[in-house]
C-alpha cells in the first residue's frame, strides 16, 4: 500500500512555490488556479512574507494550490494517482487537495470551495482573538486534563505524542505558561481556533457553496480526517469537507488505518514535512518522502517504485 498525504494549514512557508514554478507548464497551471481562487498565487507563493500568508483567507487556497501543483509534477512521472496510490488522506484543509487527487472534486472546484472556506473561517476568527498551539510530549491524560483546565479544545489529535490545542489566545498563553509535565507548547502560525465551535459561523457559507458542486466517486480510497475511515462515495466526502470546519482532526486514526493496512511508503505533497515527520514516529521503518521542493521528486518516484515492487 502506498499512501499519498496532503498537509494542512501551518505548513505554509514564504517562497514555497519558487522551485515548483521551474517545472514545465507550472506557471500556466498556476494561472488557472489563480483564476479559480481570485488570488495572486504567484505573488503569495513566491515573494509574500510569512505574515501575509498566515492570513487564513489566503493560506488555505495557497496551500491547496501548492499541493496540487506538486501533485501535477508527480503524476507526470508516475501517472494518475489511482494507478499507484492505494489511499489518500488530507490533514484539515489538506482534505481539499485529497478530494481533488481522488477525483471527488475537480481542481477548480476544490480551489474555489477552499477559497470560500478560507474567507469564511477568517471572518469567524476575526470575531474573537483565538489560535492554536501544538502540545508535544507529556502524558496523554495529563495533556487532556490541562486542556480542559484551560478551557481549550483538542482540535487536532495527531499521534506521535502531539496534540494541537485551540481556543482563546489568553487561554493558550496560560497553557504555555504552565505546560503539562514533560511537554512543550509551540504556537502555530494560524490565525484562529480551527476545528472548534469558534468556527461555527463559517459552516453555513461553505455548505451553501458546496451545494453548487456535484461530487464524483473517489477513484482510490479517501480517508476521512474525522475518524480515519474510508469515505465510500463523493457525497459523503463533500459533506465531510463542510463538517470538518468545527470537528476535531483525528490524524492519529488516519495513521492507525495506514498501520493496520501495512502501508509500504508515504508520500507527502508540498509543502511537505509535517505529516512525514508524524509518520516516521508512528510508522517506523516505512519510507516517507516529503515533497518540499521539485528536487524531492526523484526520491518520491523511487519510494513508490520500490513499494510497488515489494507488494
């Protein structure tokens, strides 16, 4: 089994499209993506600073576009996703790229819908100062108790000893000032308490936009990041994209699925690094390649080829 993973918000970095735009026809493809989002993705992905791309309204479509641009370069080498990947999953906003990779949404549909999501979530976040922090290490029960004590939500349960707390900034600071034993609290570059009830005002906007889409059946297994289980039809996958706005991400359950089904290689689309890092801790010995730039394509192709030969 080969797993294709799509990263979520917080993975963005200034200049992350520079190397990808050196690929054949990448500039023209990004132009079409920019048209679907109504954003200057060339500027946002090359010269915009970290503060600019932290803005949820631009970060989410930019991340989806970056993943899909990397996917295009990868499929030029390997063929369609259905021919080499056994399972696809996306972390948070990464589920939009995953839906496009599996054929549930077209690329323009995914980018248009994720742009609505980003704007709606940015508006929801503006209603009160909130954010997210990774809690790394510590006893799981003590981490849960600390989050409850500080009125925070476990918005992402990532496995590998990492939980992401979300809530009011003052409560996040209180957690950082008094962390659980043997745990580090690391603020994340996101401007809102995603996957919590702070985002409830965004749901109706995204749900309305979703009614304009006729989803297709997934061409390969597509995992829900809510429970780590396959979504059997396009309508379920589209509904998941709406529901996950206020639902915790259970990436630990997605990794459990990969472990139980004996995944042989993990490929993470750009801007890669976070999900392969988690995979190395929870899936020891499984080759994991992050597409941080076009220079990583050869390693990804080699990992896929080796995994296919070892089936």
